[in-house]
């Protein structure tokens, strides 16, 4: 299993956009993404310079991806 890269919240958002998520709104420093197809999953991505590895791993799992699939989107 590849290691999680150190990325920013903005870079994570760009990766999730590639698989069908769109920015819905932003509350403070958190960007809310919504999938364009049902069941319209929602992700909350902190817009920080560096995402904590545990936080990033949980967001990847919520999106239904593996770490390998996510890294290939970057």
C-alpha cells in the first residue's frame, strides 16, 4: 500500500472533482463537496495547507476510494 502524500485541502478537492464531486459551499475553512450522481455523497474537506493523514484517510474512505485510487487521481 502506498503512503499517503502530504497534500493541501485544495489539492484534495481537485482530485475529488475528477471523480464527480462538485463544490457545494464553504463554511469557514471547510469546503463541502457533493457528488453529482445519486446517492449524492457529501464530503467535508478542510482547506488547510497540509491535511492531517488521519483526516485525509477518513475523507478517502467516505468517498468510497482506496488510497491507491486516490493517489492515482493526484
